[in-house]
C-alpha cells in the first residue's frame, strides 16, 4: 500500500480547494442581492448560535486567552461586522452619478485565500468569510497549525449554513491537510485572486512575496500616553481591562504605558488597584530574558497567558488575583526586551515630563516594533489629542478608550474588523480596518461628457513634429508654438470649427 506524504496531500488539497472555489465563484458571481444577503444572514445566525462552543474549542486547542472572551470575539466578528455591512450593495448597480455620468457596478475579486492566526482563530475565520461572501467571492481558509481544528470547525459551521441557504458547495472551504508546502501552493495557485494575511510577520511576509495581491497586518507595539489632564482612574481601569482581555491576544492591545510625570504616582496606584502586579527590576529582567528569543521573537508558549501561568513558567511569584504584570522600563530597544510587542498579559511602564517628551517615547515605541498600527491617548486636552494624531506613526489613534476593543471597532465607531492594516509605513498596501470594500471590485460605466480638443481630432498635416512640443520655436498663438506645421494645423482647426458651426 502506497503512503502519500503529508506535504503532497496538503499540496493536492490546496489545488483541489482553489480550483473548486473558482468554479463555485463562477456559479455565484451573478447572484442577486437578496439571495446573497439571505445566505450571509444564515451564516451570521449559525455563528452566533455556535459562538460559545467555538470559543471554548479555540481556548482548549491553543491554550490562549479565555473561552468567554473568545466567544465575545466570535459574536463581534459575526453580528457587529454584519450590522456594519448588511446594507451595503455589492450586486449589480452600486451607485449612479447622473451629474458626472458614471454608473458603478459591483464585481467579485475572485478566490480569496484567508490566512488565519492562532490568537483569534475562529473569530478571524468568521469575519473573513462574511466579507468575502457578501462581495460574492469564494474563500479558502488556511488555519494556523496550532488552531487547525477550531478554525476548520468554524468554517464548517458557516459553510453548511450558507449551503443550506443556497450557496454553492465549495464557495467556503478550509485547508485541513496543513503544511508549509500546501499553504504556499494555495497562495501561488492560478485560481487565487487575493490573499488576506492575518498572523505573524513570517506568514505575512510570505503572503506579500508570492506575486499575488495581498493585504497583510503588522505587529502592534502599542504605546498609551496618559496625560496630566486625563481621568486617571478611568484610564487605569481601561488599560488594565484592555490588556487583560483575552490575555492580550489582539495585536492592538496596549504594550507600553507612558505616564505624564505629575500624575505618574497616582496612575501607578490606580493601575495596581485595578488588578496589576508590579514586577521589581530583577523580576522584570528575568521575565524579559525568558519571554524573548535572541532574535527578538516572543516565546510562543507564553503568548496569550495569564500572569499566574507566566509566573509558573518563568519562576516568578504572582498573586492569584493579578490580572496583568507591569514592569518599569528605562528605555526602548533591543536592550529592553519588555519594550517589544508582548501578546500576553505583560505591560511596560515609563514616565515622561510633559506631552512632548511623552509623544517622543510613543513614536519610538511604534518605530521599534509597531509602525503604522495603533496608539492610544488618555487626555482631556483636545488640542493635544489632535497633535497626537498628527504626529504618531500609527493609523488607529484611540482616545480615552481601550486599545484592544477600540482598534477593532467594538468600543469605537471604526469599521468592525479582525484584520488591521498598518499602511505603507508598516508594509501594507492600505491603512484601514479591513472590511467589505477591500474585497469588492467596482466596474464603472463612464459616458461621454467632454469633447476632445480639436487638435487631438486632427489627423492630417501633423507630419514633422507634434503640435505643441516643447522643442518648437517661434511665436505662439493660443498656446500653440508656431513651427513648420503651425499654419497647416491652424487651417485644419479652422475647418473643424467651421464644420461644428462655431
């Protein structure tokens, strides 16, 4: 009996799913709006009904975060996302501009390959499936290997609900035979039209390197500036709650507190009262050495973990009621490992005297490992808030709210999204919260609105050089230089104008 190697099975599955997805998309691409929305609503309902079970599965398989928080993210990726896009047209005529004589028509991108992370495995799959199908795309989900079962189950739940509502089989599928070779085959396959990459830097870089259109995320080394004008107690509570939410597995979660000097001691006290445990200098050094590899990458086993679990693994002593760990930092850079992005319940703390010094530290944190992603400010000085938005190299500037749920659009009115692009400065093609419009192509019917210039319509007497070239000599008339052909051109123009009755 012949045994087929895992990588070969994975490559073959990638080929089968991609080509099958393209055939299903071709069946689906002229579906009317009511049918598309009915299918999407059926998938939303299924996701909501299974949100708790899928959250528990994600927590059990990965060990990351909290099952209840993962349930909340599943519900957000289904209901909140759907509420934000359900009324958007995607089929047939989208808009008419009678003044400018342009008609916009919706068109699918094609087959979307969705790379999903281990940190938000089920919610990201739900989110990407809904925006893809709403735009009449096919989608093939490629899970992170450490979250393959829960991601595949989320895809199955939505696919079966959609198919019961009339969606073609094969429009929504998931890789289950996973290997690096299979994922590369899927991204490079001729049927693949667009890659949506949510995950670690290696995976995102690979997605951007295959020669296909790709939208990727970036790391989110998120600074949070707390100004002397802020509501200090509220700021402390929000920071601790945001950082502890699902054990900091959302990449927009706060990573470094920068406290204005006059309120630094008060902020420390309020953060401790909200559930933070402060590490001393030796403990912080010990943790930094254990949390990061020499290349700066975080140890995967400490991602998305409670303070108590981290303490067990690193030899620290932490109270049972600690929600997060906080360490004082004396600088930002490789020599201070805890100034890096920490997708777990560990937070840095620094003090700056005044907003100018604080803004400088925030910018340094972003440039060290979060360019283009997210920054947070707690302040009641509106001019300062605006200046923060202007200066910081981040595209989500969150004011007096959570970093984690604010950036994804749960505690703000930003587009609900589980994929946050960091713009050109962060290596992405856009700077948005990725949503429906990024997976919807638009045709434009453009009617004749302006007559071409007479010279453009002339076709005789132009030999010997283009009229209006910069190299022509002599006097000009009506902006056209006089050269050897000038008189001939004028005769042609005069004749055309006479024929037009002018």
